[in-house]
């Protein structure tokens, strides 16, 4: 098991990465469980599927400490990150009498983590929560760093708060029940950490990424722990995304967001798939500007393709113009005061925030990409 500290003054916490951690929840999360006066039940908000696969293990572990669970089920899917679900969940937590010094547990992927985290941020002006992420994407990205949110008609994640968990237990065994396509989509975020800031990790993934994707224990633990450590470092430097450092984590996301929006945020393109293809586009656009060598852009494309992730926008068969995709980007919340920042690359492991990108140039580039290949 790897233990990665997230160093935030006064709110530092640990992310544990390893197999079978849910079976050890009582031992690893004891202080947070014991804070709840007996005989009250431990509140666990769970994705319905995650509860089906892993609920019993969690129940057994807590039972070893004489504790029972009060379950709250969430329907899988982004639609659960809604005002209506937030209202139901906070009402439920209030009905249990959860207080500020107590902790709520979130079992599932990004949807459950984001919704529960936000509910905990506003419940009595903030109670504690523990993340038990069960998807690769949640383990390497959304469960770490304190971004919590719901979606509204105006867009995704537009209502939310920074609220850090008190502990994250990333149980690698949960990935065994994850559909392969979702595993690959989560792997896009793993690859992202190599591309944005760690050449050695990028090279390691070229040799061992396939083993991680087949859940070979050592390779998987190294891939997840290295990703979490990269994210923890960046979050500790720029928790609220004010210096531009944390914005680097959005590599691939501006292009990816446009593709997700154009495909209706549907199964046609999962978030991680959009990020993977977005990363290729960011690399190729960086090469087109003369910032990145075409060889490095090609290596990134090959890494995405080798993981079974989409690397060519033309293959999506989008029936739109580059300008229409740029229009989607403008609706992304990352747009600051009229400029659209892009995360671009000077090399593999060397991402930077570019504020001088001409949107007409991006549209022309996307038109070229949609015609090419
Ligand atoms: N997923 C990007 C961030 O946490 O900042």
C-alpha cells in the first residue's frame, strides 16, 4: 500500500492506494468513524452499482468495530449531480443529525464524490467526508484535491465548492468490476500526469501502461500512486487554481470539453476519452505553433492510441465546423474574463498555460484535423 500526503496547512490528509482497502476501512478510517457517537450508524452515500459490488465488504469491516451503516443510494450517472439530488441528500443527512465534527463516507466514482463532497461543504457550513473512490478516474483525479460540484442547466460543475476530504481510500480491487472502457477512460488521466509534468512517468507508462490496464497489481499501484502524488503536489501548490499551476491539470480538457459537448455528453465519448483526444489535439496544436516537436506530438498520439483511447478527431465523424467546437469551449467555466486559456506543451512533461491563443486559429486547426487522416 502507498500512502500519499496532501499537504494543505491545517487540512492535510492522506490518500491510501492499494488492494483490499475497503476491507480495512474500520482500521484505516477509525478516528472518523469513532467521531460518530454510538450507537449511531455511519452515513455512507453510495453509487447503487458500487454498493452492489463492494457494500458487503464495507459492512463487514465496520461491523468488526461494532458499527452499522446507514446507506443512501445514488443512481449512477451525471444526472445525479443535480439540485434535486443535493436537496434530498442534505435533507437525509440532516435527518440523521450529522454534525460538523462528523464524517460522511462517499463510495463510488466522481458523481458520488462530487455530490457528497458538495453536500458536506454546505451541511451546517461544512462537515467532514471520506472518499472511497471505486473508479480509476475518481482514484487518480476527482477524489483528490477538494473540487466538489453539481451540474445545472447552464453547464457541468458550475455550482460547487472547494472542500477537501479528510481521508481517501483508493481500493485498487474495486477496479476489477469496472467496465474496460471506463478503465481506459480513467487511464487517460493517468497518462495526463506524465504528459503534463513527468517525462520519466510517461516513459514508464510506455513500458508498463498495458500491465496497469490489465490490473497487474504492482504496475497498477505504481500508476495510481504516481498519479495521486502528482495531483497532491499540484493541489498543495495551488489549491484554488489561482496561480495557474492547478490549471495545468486541465491539459486536454478544453479541447475535450468541446468534443464532449458536441457529442451531447453521452456514451459516444466518455469524459476520459475526450481528455485523451483533447491531449492529442493540444499536443498537435502546440507542434503547429512551433512549441513542441512533431516527434513528441506523435509519441503522445501513440501513447493514447496504444491504450485503446481515441486519438483521431476525424474518426468521431462529427458533423460540425471547428468554429462550432470553439463555441463550446467558450461556454466552459474555465474561461476567465474573455480569454480562453489553453494548456499547451513545450515538451513531454512540460505543460504551460497559454493566454495568447487566437480562437480563429484554433478553429482552423480543428477544421484541418477533422479533414485529416
Ligand atoms: N480535475 C482537475 C482539478 O482537480 O483541478
